[in-house]
C-alpha cells in the first residue's frame, strides 16, 4: 500500500516495512494453539531464497496452524474457498482498492474471540462512499498510528505522503491488551521519539 498519485505497483504489492511489523508483534500476546491467516503475504523469500521479514514469517505461529494467500502465487484470497476454517488471528496489509472486500471476508473467517488486524491509511476512515461500509463492519477497537511514517516504495526518496495505522478488531482485548483502545501510537523499534 502506498499513497500515490495514480502510479500504482502491479497488484498493489507494497511490502509492509519490517519495523512496522515488529512494532505491532511486540504488542500482541498470541495464545498457545492460535491459528493464523495472512491474506496478502507477499514474498516470503527473497531472490536468494532467504526468508523475508514479512508479516507471515514474523508471526510466532508455526506449521499447520498458519495459512496464507497471495495473488502472485496463484492463491488469490477473495477467490479462495476456506470451507469451515476459522482463524484466531488475521493480520494483513491488503490492497487499498480491495480493502473493503478483504475486511468483510476476513471478518467471516475470524473465529469467535479472534483478533483481526489491518494495516491501512488513516484516510480509509473517511469518504462519504464508505459511511455505509463502516456502519456495517464497525470501527476498530484500537487504531495505533505508525511512527515514523512508513516507506513502502523504496525507489522513492523519503516516506509516504500520508499516515498509516494498524486497524485492530479485538473485542475481548486479550491478545492486544498492551495497545490502548481508540487512537494511540505504534512506534518502530529503534526509533527515538
């Protein structure tokens, strides 16, 4: 995801910055036995075959309890059938143009008492066209804003042109109890405020 002026990378493939992922994961308490889904996992290995620091690789869930989708790998999330599968934790950085569809499907795939986390622009909350959408899905319980502003396109100078946040639906609050309700900040590891 990147705030652009119409120049969008194919499939909106904007890898989530490692610092943003690590900051979030440092505030989540996974439970033994949790199942996990990353609907837009991106590249899990680099050109040399080494693991990348993506959400899927950094989440502390292993083996058969971990699932993924990625359009460039032939596993397009919105078209996948999951049957009766439900997940305790879903974390993703979805394509901005499909965020509404992704959120609705993720909510349907969430197990009772589950935690759903989306990385998204702050301006996703706005727009009159999304009023009905937000009334339908409900606002997130927690919205930590990323500090510093992330950089999604490494070919460009500086950071992105808008603010981002982790949108967190965790009604029980037990996995994200270290994150304040409402608006707060998610400060990247090593960043001095």
